[in-house]
């Protein structure tokens, strides 16, 4: 099967509204309507079928020939028990919300702050273009609150205090 990027997938990739792992980002780029799933997986980037299935399920990729998504969702249905074990960051995100309910004073957990601030940080650093490329890679490489907090001064310096205000509220507020 040959996969292509959907319009929604291209928009989500540009806006970074859907968080993709580096492996999924590579797979997304390789799905150009010319390569088969097997060729994408053989590209040497450790791309797993679960990565592709998840992007199909999210509507980011679709079959080239317009075949019904039922053919793509069948492997997804079989792989559903695996995504919890396959992407490393997801179990960590799923494991931390329990303490989020623990604070009785309504304070957000560090993991919740990370989840709120990460999309803002990627949007801000992505809007810098080439001059913010390394910062954007650093933001995408974070996997927890402490790592994102360490990058906060660089983000503020790059985008300015006005644009960083929303990020600061999500991360620190």
C-alpha cells in the first residue's frame, strides 16, 4: 500500500497541532505517494508499522488509491494494545496524570504544565523559521516539564516577552 499526506495531515504538520515523535515525522515526510509502506519502513529510520497506523488513525496519512480506510484501520485495531508499549513518551504521560488529581488546592502537576506548554513552545519556536531551527529541535526533544523549563529562557529571548507570555502562563501559571 502507498500512503500520501492528507490535507489535514499537511496542516497539522505545519502547525504542529499534533505531536509526532521524530520517527513519525520522518515517516510522514517519506510518505510521498511514491513509496510503499515497506519502502518507508526500509528507509533505515526505525519506522514501525504502529507509527504509520497511528498517523492513519489520526487522519494525517491516507491510502494513495483512495481505498477505504477500513484496510488501514484493521492493522490499527490489531495494534491497539501495542501503542501503549511502543511510543516511550506516551506511557510516561499516561502514568503522571494520577498525581495531577492529587493536589487538593487545584494546582496543576508538572506533567500537566508540560502538556499545556509544549504545543505553545513548538508553535513559537517553529514560527522563527531557520533562525529558530535548533531551538525548535531542542523543544521537540523535550519529554518532561524540567527539560522544557530549562529551555524557557531561550524561548523567551528568541520570541520576546510579549509572545512568550502565553507560554509562561502555561508553563509557570
